[in-house]
């Protein structure tokens, strides 16, 4: 099986160049995002439309939050430059740092919704923060849209709670079945954080998907947020000779788990949940993350991107001199969705904005053709990825070339 993985990696290495070519060669059309034509240019909006965003801008969670902020700012600049909300109306975002902390998320949501009176809120970054803070938005009849929350149950919090991030339940089953087909997985070890809503939810979804695919779970181990030494649990799992390690963790712990598993001599596949999707994990693990398999909502190397994804990549790279990741694509799309809801409502009334948002379907976005389902949850295709040469590559494309 190790042999197979090596073969995948070698073939994938050959594909890296063509991937960049797809993006570079694509002729840029007029922006599609920003020209969602179902609604005419609004005429009744105030001079300034103020929205809020709660992201983890400091502490470990900032590997996600800083790109989210950059992506939202890019969307805001584009909305304003294109006159999307009508002549004379400017969109503004007020950014709050929740630092991955539930109490800070609650304080930020209270400030934005109850004191500042924002029209709607993006974030917070983590599901655990969302479960703490979103009820405040719901009680105040204010839209809150998760752009990176993937735990089960987020939109069950109420009619004003939306998300444009695919839940782990929408992503992991496909990742596991593809990983089984490719790697011939029969038995795995499972490792997860048991004190975070997202890592626990990811664990639940992984277990269900493993059972559905008749993959045996040899053993399970847990850790807590902030742990730095994973050697004992990893040793227990590795000693059982799994075909793969299946891990639900946020970036800081995910990074150390990869490094320590390799240092213990484990060179088989690692399958991760959404927390692994930050390029920071790949940067900090280097060659140790080669072959890592992670499901996602967006991939830089997608061979068939929407035009708005191509446009988003170009504009993000021009603005920040860095490539966007999945979290940037989701945050950027979220800001455009909120702007579109205000445009269609032609109003900053929070309920009218909510109703307009709920009505958005077939929205051409970097994530693909996007709709909300009847529970205000994201509907679009996920993408399974494998890390090759330090970057997430679409698994299906890599395999098609084998
Ligand atoms: C959640 C997640 C994290 C990985 C977001 C950064 O998926 O908390 O729901």
C-alpha cells in the first residue's frame, strides 16, 4: 500500500505544472460575481451599509481568520468599485477578533448586533464560537453567516443562521469512500480532539463514514485543544498497524500530530478533516504532509473552476501577493452573498435582508454554482484533495492520470 501511495505522489508531481497552466491560460471575462442579474440596481439604500465580521485574528486560529479578513476586504473593495449597491452607497465591514475564544465571540456579537446595529454578520471562525455567539444574532433577528463552520447543527440554531461552508457531513463521506477505493483501506486508527464542537462533530462524521464503508476502527484516541505532545496516543494507534490514521483536529494540533506521527516512524496515509485545510499546516509540516488526504469545499488547482473562481484567484493574488485558500474562497463568497441579499432587498431592514438571502439560488461563486438549501446550509460540490509537493491537489485528477 505504501508502494501505491508513492506511485500516486510521483504521478501527481507531474501534474503540478499543468494545474497552474489551467488558471493562467484562462481568458478573463467580465466579472460574474458582482453581476448577479436577478435583481436590479438598488435605489433605496443609505450612504453606508455596515456589516460585521467576527474572525480569529490572533492566537492559533489566526491561520484561518487572517485570510478570511483579507478575502472579505477584497470583496468589499470590488462591491464598492463596481457600484453593486448603487451609486452613492458604500459597503463597510467592521472586523472583530474572537481569537478562537467563545467569550470573545459572544462579546463581539453583542457589540456588533446590539450596539453597532450592523445589517448582518459573517463568522465567527470556529463552530465552537458560533454555538456560543450565534444565538445572540438569532434573538436580535440579525443574519449571521458562518463561512468556515463545519460542525453538525449550526443552522439548526435558527432562521437567521446561515452558512456557506460545507459541513463535514457533506464532505467527509466522499473523502472516505474515495480514499478507500484508492488506498484499499480496511482498518484505521482514529484520533480527535474531544473538547471542541468542530473536532467532535468531525469525529462523529468520520466514524459514520468509516462504518458505511465497512472500514474497521482498530482504536480511538483523544486529545484536548492546546495539547502539544501526542506521542502516547499516536504510539497506541500506530502499534495496531492501521492502513491510515484518521484525524479530526484544528491546525495547531493537526500540525504537531503529523510531525510526531512521522517522527515515530509512521509513513502511511493520514486523512484529516477541515482543520487541516490551511496551507499553514502544509508549510509547518513540510515533507511530512506529503500524501495527506483532506476533503474540502474549494481547491486552487481545480481543473474546472468557475469563471468567478479564476477571477477571484487573480484578484486575490494581485491584492495580497499570496494565493488564496479554501477559507479565503468561502469568506469572499460570503461577503458577496450578503451584498447580494442587500442589493435584492433594496433595504437594510434585517428581516428583508434575511428573506432575500434565503432566496439566493444558483449564485455563480468561486465555490461553484451556489445555493442555500431549505435549512440555509451550503449546497455545492465538495472536492477530495491529496497533498502533493506541499500543495493540496484534487484527488480525482491525480488518480485519473494513474
Ligand atoms: C469549525 C471548522 C474549523 C476548521 C474552522 C476554521 O471547520 O470550527 O467548524
